[in-house]
C-alpha cells in the first residue's frame, strides 16, 4: 500500500489533508506541487484538471478536493474516527466546513494573511484596503462559527473532528496578523479552542513555516 499527497507546502488545504493523515497515523510520501507556478507539471494536470491542491494517490486510486480526501482518509484507515457519531453533530461538522470554505478562506487567507504575512515575506506591497475588506468579511465568519460551536473542547464536541482540522490551518495564518488575533481574542469559544489547537501535536508537526 502506498499513499502520496501532492500539494503545495504553504497551502492551507494541503495542510488540512496533512493533518488528517497525521491524526490517522498514515505513512505517506509528500510530493511538492506549486499550483501558482507558470508551468504545472503535465503529470499533475492529468491527475487534477483544476490545478488545485492537494491530490491524494492511494495505490492506483486518485482523489482530489480536500473534503473528499479527508473523509476518505478517515473512513479508509484505522484509528480514532474524525467524524462525530451523532447525526446532528455530523451535520454541524459539515456545515462548519462549508462555512469555512465558502466564506472564510478568501478573507482570512487571501485577503488578510496574504497581505499582512506573505506579502512582507516576499517583498510585496500591502494593500490596506484589501486587508480591511478581508477583516470585515472574516469577522462575520468568526461570529457564525462562534454561534455554531458545540464544544466544550472541540468545535462539535469532546472529540476532534474534520472541521477542527479544516479551520486550524486558516486560523494559523490569520492569527499571525494583529487584526486577526484581536478579532479572535474577543470570541470566547474560538479563542479558547485556538489556544488548545495551536499546541495540538498534529498542528505543530504540520507547521509549514514561512517563505
């Protein structure tokens, strides 16, 4: 049995898949693919027509789209389940993942973190208006997740689930910014959750650092 994860080191979605692999103790090989480069390898184009990351290969089975990958990892490998048992909790997990994907990723990562964290690392100018637009949109997302929080420890209960793994990489970048950390700190449930998650072993082990 061979498992390969093709993805970009700094991608939050690549890290989500890495977190799932780590939580299930799956042995894998990581293959670096930068979807932002001008010429993406033809081998990757053949696997993923949308040129997004990550893509998982398990023997001869090829799978892209992060939510599909993490559910496959959870259901296909032994270890503690990463999805709740109850129907309400499982639905809430899926809802939170959808909120993060549809409304959280762009403002938290591409608007706030990209301009405050990655821009300075790469010597690029900061677009302050873009940061402010990102903060306005992201605080609405944080409010929504704060209201959906079941807890007491994780987002949907006592046990870590896929929505915790989905949110953690995005908040990791977002909380590197002064504005993001301040927005997080005034939301009691999420602030407490992040204090725990940032020290969680799989989160520490998958930290990609900065360029």
